[in-house]
């Protein structure tokens, strides 16, 4: 796609995003978007095929907005992965409350096996954050399980708040759930003796995961084990982690 077509597509998405924020997904008809963007319906169809294609692009646009806000905010926090986990929860919920129509499109219409690349990037951001928590010896469950727990809890909390009248919305509910959920998957800072075997096992498993998935591999971070040996080691580590 050349730059001119990409720019035109982005302008249409901006128009569609404004309609979505103002009137929800029902307001994003192909006729309304084409009229607001000053183009004909056939041009819009050539860009997005149909309304479903347009809504899918809008969901990706929403994830890009969400990621931009989250990266910027997390960059301002100190290098404390558990504190970032709390901050990341609040950012997620705040985004949904501020952009309910986008959030419903992004998380309320999910279909198995169909996620925009930006959604995968948002998922990967959470996995990396939880990997840092594990590296710090602060995670009490495997990263994959912790990722699913956090994703389910933040999504449920946000959809619940969106469904409430703004006057009755109580941010303390999300904060209480956040504290409970994060406490259930994290541990206190390890003692200086480093005697917490489960946390150490999870930290080593997270380090192995990072070494195996890094692209390109970091210098000196190669795992000197065969695939079967690595799989067996990780199984043992996860057993030690309980």
C-alpha cells in the first residue's frame, strides 16, 4: 500500500473513530462513514470490503491507541515490575471507561482465533511485564497462568464498570479487585537469603522463556540444551514452583 492510500485509509479511520465514540458501533454504518469522510460508498468498500472489515480495522485502531497510552505511562514509572503491574491494571480500566465504545469493540466482540496484530502486541506487553515480575522472584504462578488471570480480571472489571451508570460507578471496586488478584499471583520481596525455592524456580523458568523467545537472541543468552532437555528442565521448574 502506497503512502497516499495509507494516509487516505487513516483519515477514514479517524472519521469512523469519531462516529464510534459519539454513537457506538450502531453509528458506524458504511453510508455514515462515507458521507462524513467525503467519499463514495464504493471507495469505502474498496478500502475495507464491508462493515465487518471496517469494524475490524477500528478495533485494531483502538488497540493502537491503547498501546500508545500504556507505553507512555509505563515509561514514566520506576523500574519496579510489580508496581508496573498495578499501574498497568489501572491504565487498562481507565482506557475502557474513557473509551467505552472502542473497548466494547476491542474486547466485547472477541472471536476465537481472530485478533488484530495490535491485540497480540497488547498481550505480549502483559507477558513481558509478568516475565519481569518472575525474573524479580515475585511471581507465585507460571507466567502463562498469571497472564490469563490478569487478562480475565481486568476485562471483567472494565466491562462491569462500563455497564454501570457513571454516577454510580465506584473506582474502589476495581482497586479492591486489582489488589486481591495481584496479591494472589505475586509474593512479597524475597528475603536477602533468597530461600524462596518456588519463586526462584519461576524466575529461572521465566529467564529460560525469555532466552528462547528473544529475537534476535541476546549475546551469551543461548540455552546450551537440546529441546527435549529444555522441556524437561522447565517441567521440573514448574513442579518446584508448585
